[in-house]
């Protein structure tokens, strides 16, 4: 076990974990940030998506020990006093059914919209491909990403 420093949601924390412990488990077990979900454990479903230096990444696949100089943002850190525009769109369109994948969906959409502020529907579908939703709310997710793009413009 080793100690290392992480900056998560703007706050610096020292954590103790094995060098190969995935960021997902450090977030959930050490920092009590449970909005990031475990889905598949192999980076294929997107439920564990967080931002690392502004880029959407699967936290189940990244050893936390490699992120000491990075800015990590979880779903808990996405909004300040008000909801992020993507979260507003999700709420306005009542996107979630079970909600399990939604944090990962929102984190992916937020990162995507920073790079693509005016996407068409096909671009949205391609960007969100790989974030699995077992309730199949894909049409509402696509509409929410489009609405969030309008809110951000």
C-alpha cells in the first residue's frame, strides 16, 4: 500500500491504496464519492465515467496512483450551486429510468459538448455510443444532449 495525493472535484486528498487500485474504487471506498458507478470493470459500459483533466475516462480502468498531477471531476463535482446545463437537460426531459448509468452518461455528454458545442444527432449518437443503458433510454439521452448543447450556446 502507498500514499498518494489526488485532486478530486477541486479538493486535494491523500489516499492509501495499492499502486494498481482503479480510480473507481478509490473514489467510492476511500473518498466516499459513490455517484461514480461500477458497471463492468473492464471499461466497456461507461457507468464509471469521470473527467480526468477535462477528458471523459473510464475510472475502472485507470490506476489512481497514476493521477497525482491530474484534475479529476466526478458527477458530484460537476455542478456548483446550480446544476450543470447537461444535468438541467437530463432533469427537464426526465431521462433516467433506473438511473444507474446516468452519471456516466452525463459525464460523457459534458466532455463531448466541450469539444463539440453544436452537434447534430448522428454526432451525438456516435459520441454516446459505448455508454450502455440497460433501460434503453437512448432516445431521451440523445434529446437531452441536444438540449444541453442549446443551453450551452
